C-alpha cells in the first residue's frame, strides 16, 4: 500500500497543503520538512487518524472517535457549518493498493443533506461509490466519499467495504513519547505539561496504544527478549523439519551487533538447561569489549533508539505498509542520520516511509525530488541564495 497524495485545505497550522508521494520513486522514503510549528507532526497524525477511522457501515448514530481532542474539534466544525447549510472538505487522501487500485478518500463535515449539491458543484470525475458516514447527529455529519478507479472493485460493494476496513492494518505512526497527540483528549494533552494531573503521560500513552495498535513511540524495547525467543523457536522448528538447527538467532544477534560501533555485543543473560525452547531466554544484556556486562537501559539514547526501531520491525514483521515517523533523527549523530534511509530499506524494504524531519543529513540520503515541504518553505542557506 502506498500513500500517493494528501490535501488539507485548512486544519490547525496546515493551510493549502497538497503533497504528492510518487509511487514510482525509489526509494520509497520521503522526508517531510517545514519550519518549527509548520505542521509536520500534525499532518502525520491527521493522516494516521483518518486512515484508522472505520466508517459506520451499519448507519447507526455512533461517535466517530470517542474521547479525543480530534473528535471535539470536528464536532464543533460540523455544527458550525451545518447551521450554514454547507458541506466542507477538510482532507483528501489518495492511496495506491496492490499496485493497481487507486482509492481516493474525501473527508467532509457539515450539513449532510447538502451532499448532492456538493458533488454537483465540485464536478467529480469519478463517481463516488458511497458516502460512508463516520458520524451523524441529525443533519450534521462527518462523511468520507470513496472513489475507486478500478471498475471491477468499484462494482462490488462487499469488496469496497473490505478494502476500506483493511486500510488501518497498513498504516503506522512512530513518534516521540513526549509528543502531543490530536487523538488524545484535551485533558490528556495538557497532562504532558503539568504535574498535578490524575494520570502520568506514560499511562496515557499506553491507553492510546491500546486504542491504536499501530501507534508506537521510540521506547519499544520491552520485547527485545521476546524477539530472541521467536528466533529461537524458528531455529528449533527447522531442527524438527530438517534435522539441522536454523540460524535465525545467529543472524539476529549479528544484525544487532552491527548496530553498534564500539564492539558491544548482545548476549542472553539467563538461559536454562533446555536448548532452543521458548522459555530458555529469560532476559537480554550486552557485553563491552572489556567483558563487562551492561543492560539495555545502560545504552546511550541514540543507541537505544536505533535498537528500538530495528526491534519493532523484527517483532511485527511490518511489510507493504505506510509508516509515518516523526523526528526519527533526534539523538542520532550526523553519520547515523545520513544512514537512516539505508537502515529503513534494510529493515523493511517493502514499506513506504514518510519522515517528518529537520535533518539535512537525512535528506541527503534521497534525491531532492523525494524531499517534501510544507509552506512556508525552509529558508535557503546563504550560499544557496547567491
């Protein structure tokens, strides 16, 4: 699945955004830049939320996204424009699915009964399959118009429904744990900056991750031991089938050791007497060249973050997905920033990556045409203005 285009006429800091991510470009890694406060994080979160929303196919009046700042914003907007008897578009997302199906999703809010007037006024070249309701309360509604350029799919309502409902399985958001998220409530967002709230922000993030299984932060290290157990299981299963132990554990260990530059080596800290069993590895640690043992929490911030990203791809085996990553370069030395593109292609070659960034070093890993900007554009360096 590929994100081909996103348009946002106006949403918070975003205004007249129209960005294309060319599906024929290689690599499928697109840095996204702007000035501070330009809306990079907002755009990634908006894309993630919209592609996670599951339309109300039952046509019942249900909340679009319960208990969220995003939901509160949109409910205020639809009430405002319903009184004006208008239907307003706040986003368009175009996806390419299986290399041959282009799906266009237009997100609208306002007076639902004006939908036919909206379609006629905007002269849709592709007839929308349906107006799927996300939320409806009286004459106010949030609607998505789904248009597919593949006639065989478009004429099969069951396939269309399955296609739209499957999108959220292929969209991931990975971002810092100290970020403010539009799919949290206003109170939860405020707790990031206060010390007197009932819940810690860490607890709030855990709740958000429960609601959005494909939402991760850069502290995903708790499954390191489980990744090795899974590799050990694969080795053992190959032993049962072929009589020879597999090399998954060995390859995983080598890949992790290659992440470090000072000779650190990962090692199981506790192993029972049974070889190649699920419970044989109790925890993981590292050995310095001197032989001293250290724990994952003893790694540097940059080392831990790079290991976290690698482990995430190993554990979830993410493939053919759209991965939205915010501030991936933070805590990385410029040399590591320059190799981010190579790392992502090695760890998840079939995915598409949209990277909100301030790093020129990261951008040097792709062609200038890959780099997308949100206006106002980044200023040129003095020597580039000559």
